[in-house]
């Protein structure tokens, strides 16, 4: 097993959850306080904090305390290892974050249309 494998596992595991993908899409727009990240979801703040911890452990976001508020920021190189790994198959283009953003926004719209 190569040294990058655990990081890839964490990245793909983090991306497997629709809530975490939605959080990434939100953070593409701007840094956000944890409470602002939680606002659109109908789950507890504790559950959002766990999702954020998974994203941070995978290296996809960074969290920092500013005063009493914890801010979340997208980690620009977070998907680099996954992109390089996928390129190794020769079937995938490099991850274009603009395309990824459009994909996430469309996924959120589709998910919103499917809700009752």
C-alpha cells in the first residue's frame, strides 16, 4: 500500500456523503462560520460539527477560531491527491474546481427538487 492511500480513503469517504458535498459547495462561495454552515440543514449543530470534522480530517477544509467563532474554509489543494490518483487511470481529466462547483450546485438543486 502506498503512503497516500489513507489520505485517499479519507477524501473519498468524505465525498461519499451528500451533506458533506453540500457543505463543500457552500464553502466554494466563501469562508463561513460553523453556525452559518449549519443553517440550511435540518440536522443538529453537533451533527454538522461531525461532518466538518470529517472534511477537515480528509484535508478538504480548514477550521480556525476567530474570537468566539469557528470559521470554515475550503482547502484549495484538498482534492489534489484524488485528482492525481484518478488521472493515473488515464480516463479522467484533472479536477476542474469550476466544473466541480457546477456539479455540486446541480446536485443540490436536484436533491432539493426530490424533497417533499
